């Protein structure tokens, strides 16, 4: 899910496998379903300079990118295929403003297949080489104020494991930053705070584990324990409020937590009992 300040609308995509897998809203309350190409859509972002929404998905039988100038009219875009001829799946996309490109990551788990693609217009996509054989990257993060992109891969299912974070200033050449972490990375689990100069990554939190990662440069990372259990899927930084806000899946009532610094977190009650997968805002 993302927000277009130019159009004044929110846009969300879904992996329902239908031809109405996008929604738009001017206020976040009333939503309108929009017609889309077939695909299990996972992530969407907005490019202000192109005036374009771009979404990616993980359906091996269809092109896994689509674009729209208004959130209502969507066009399928060609994406790379695997060594056996099926489409490579992608789960996260971001617009890197300073680089003038979309960056999307994913991968099907087959060594040698492209797991990161870039595009300057949303129409033509180019596979990029990463300096590791690991595939299956889960999320792209972008920090405009330091012109740095990161992609995250790993780890296990909540226990300590080795995660891989790759960093790039160009979107073309990438440097791996191996870390030992308890965080299980998800599609929208990272955001950047320009005022704090901080990346924040959220993930699965078990008792006694550090489910938060922070970094000022994408290379050196610190871990924090938010003090609660949860499967946190998405985080958004509101500079206007001076807060990170994270949401989680599950039927618990405390499905939201907030933090001013990405280190100390407070649980918030949201009595809706649904599995929240993404959060965004407009300031």
C-alpha cells in the first residue's frame, strides 16, 4: 500500500489472483476496486517524477509488474523469466528518487535466477547481479536523504539465523552486509526516517528475542527487543508525528505498536481482529 501526494489517493494491491486486485481511496475509509491484469500482487509504490504507480507480484504464470498513472487503469509490464521459462516472482518494490529508478526484489529460490530488477520508467526492466548466490530477497528499502538502497533476505522462522542485507548507492552495484538476527523479513517491514537518519526493520518477535533492526547507513546494524511477542509485517515512519508505526498479523487486540526512536516501543490496542499486512500514511 502507498500514498500519492500528487493525486491525493491511497493505492493498495492484493494477491487474490483476480482482475480486481487493486483499490484506491481518497481518505483511507471509502475504497474503490480497480481492474488489474491477473497476478498475485504483493507490493506497490508511487513515483512522483514519473507520475506512476508501480506494482510487483509473485505469480509464475504472468508478467510480474504493472503500472498505472491513476490507480485505476493498469498496464502489464514484461519481467524476466527463470531458467525453466516461468516468470520470476517479486515481492517488494520501491521508487529510488535520487537514482530515478524503481527497484524490485524477490526470486523463486533457484540459484542463478535474477532476484533483483530495476527500471527507470516502469515499462522496461533489467535484471541486476547481486554479490551473493542467495535468492529469495524479501524487501527493498530506500533512504533518499543518504541515497542508499537496501534489500533484505533471510532468515528462519523466528529463531536466530543469518540474514543478508545488501546495500547500494546506485541500484546496480551491491555490497552484502551479513548479520546474525532474529528478524524474519517481510514485504513492507522497513522504512526510513530522514530526521533520525535511521532505517527501521520489524519482524517476528518471540520472548527474549530482538525483533527490531536499526541502521544509520544500511551497513552497520543494531538489534532491539520491543518487549512483546508478535509477527510484525509492516512499518511506516510519520515525520509529522515523529513516530514509527508497525502493524502485525494475528487475532490479538494489540496489533499496533509505536516508537519515536525505533528502539523503545509501546503496544497500542486496535480492536479489529484482522491480519494487518501493510501500513502507510501521507505525512
